[in-house]
C-alpha cells in the first residue's frame, strides 16, 4: 500500500511537469517513484520469504540516495536522467520478479505470471535505459517513440497486474494455509486423523478395484507417559516431532503417515504386501530404538515403538482393516513392546536387544 501511494504521488508530480518547478516535477517525482519501486521490491521479498534482511533495506536506501548524485553527472542532459532512472528502476524490478518467481517455496501459475510480468518489465525498462544512453540515440522523458510507449504501457499494466496479483497471491497463500490446517497435524506436520482416513479410504477403494496389495501399519510409542512425566509436555512434543520425522524418512515415498492419536500413528502402504511392509516396519523400529530424541543441548530420551501390520483382504473396509492392525499392535505390546507383529501370523522375535532396557518401566499398556 505504501509503495502504491508513493508511486501515485510520483506520477502526479510527473504529470504536473511544466505547471510546477522542475525540481519538484523531475527530482522529487523521480525519487518518490524509485522509492515506491523499492518498497514494492521489499514487500515482494517479505511476502515470498517471510523475512526482510537488513542488507536488502540498505540496498533500497542506497539506490534511492544515489539517483540524484548520478543525475548531476550528466548536467542538464535529459537523456542522462532517463538512463539513470531506467537502470536503477530495472534493477529493482528485476529483484522483485526474482523474489516472486524463485524465492517463494510454492510454485504456482499465478506466482509465475505476476513475477514473470515484473521481470519482463525489468527487461523493457533496462532496454529503455540503454537506448537513452546510447550515443546519438538519447531521448527525454516524454519523447514519443516505440520504447517509450512500451515502457509506459508496461508500467501501467504493472500497476494493474501487481495490484490485483498481490491480492490474489495473498488469497492463494491463505487458502494454502487453511488447507494445511485442515489436513496436517499441527505438531508433527504429518496427516491429521481426518485427512489420513480420507486418503486411506481412497487408497483402499483403488486397491480393491485393481487387486493390488495394501498394508496398514499401526504404531504406538512405548511408555510415552513416562516421557511426558519426566520431561513435561514440551519434551514430549519434541519427541513426537522427532518420531514423525523418522517415520517420514523411513517409509516409502508413496506411503502416507498420519497421527491418529496422542502418541499413536498409522502408515498406509499402497502396493505393499505383508512381507514388504514387515521389512519397512522392522527398519523403522530399529531406527527409532537406536536414535535418541534430542530434547535440548543437554538432554535426550531413548524411544521405542510397537508396530502392528494388517494387509488388505477381500471384504475389508477401513474399519475392519484398522481393527486388525490395532489388534496386531496390542499383541506386539503384550509380547514385550519394541517389536513388530503381523495380523494372522505367529509372533516372531524382534527387538530382543532392547528388552532389558524396557523392563525398567511398568508393564501396563
């Protein structure tokens, strides 16, 4: 808003050229215009990255400050003023477009449209500056020629596209945040309960229709109450985030990790039969047991996880598949924790090396 207000004031002064003194129309008007472009660049940078480095603010201050001294180098030559203003403006436009296209993590069509349009304007304005400074081809601010028409048309379109574009980009960002809040667990970043079961329902229907395997992995951190009791809920939250990161790093890229309860997680493994899922589950169990969750520079806590697996069979729905995975999980807990049990299979020893450490805790689930 501040950028557009400055630009509007600047264009008003430039439009009044001839009716007011040249100092106000030319020097003050161009300085305000350049400052408006600089504020627009800062706004684009902050919007795209969420931060505003001091060096960037200093860059804008320097660009605005050097415009007048650079103008004096050309004396009264109007072409020199066009050359200076154009190249400084093109630099700010280029940084604005770069921030919108490459600095923002998202890659949307609207983002590329607004940023790409700004980069195109930077190229047009830079060409205007080069032609204005070319020996024998100089022109003044209001001379009628093709590059002047292209420049002012581009500036006019930029005010429209960037004005509406910023509003639309902000709306797009708010929509993305709302979607994240609706589908992601706020603590761990994995799918929340509602999103996980919606995605599992779609995966189950597709697997049943196309006759390929699907395995549901149910996970529960062992003795997690002791973690909260010993380190408080902030420590427990750190442990949960650490565990969620291990899950996402260990399972396959096509798998969906969801937090369905306090310390309860599930993984939907599309295309994985019982044997493939068991390999992944055992790898995850071992990784959790041997990777302490770092709570602070001085504290860490050892975790372990019990895992139950259930593979899709004819007639299964989400509820029945989940029931069988939960049953395998609680069997793993009854059999000593820090182990993997598979629905319908005889228990196999896993995680035996951790059992003496586990015996320090109560035997409750």
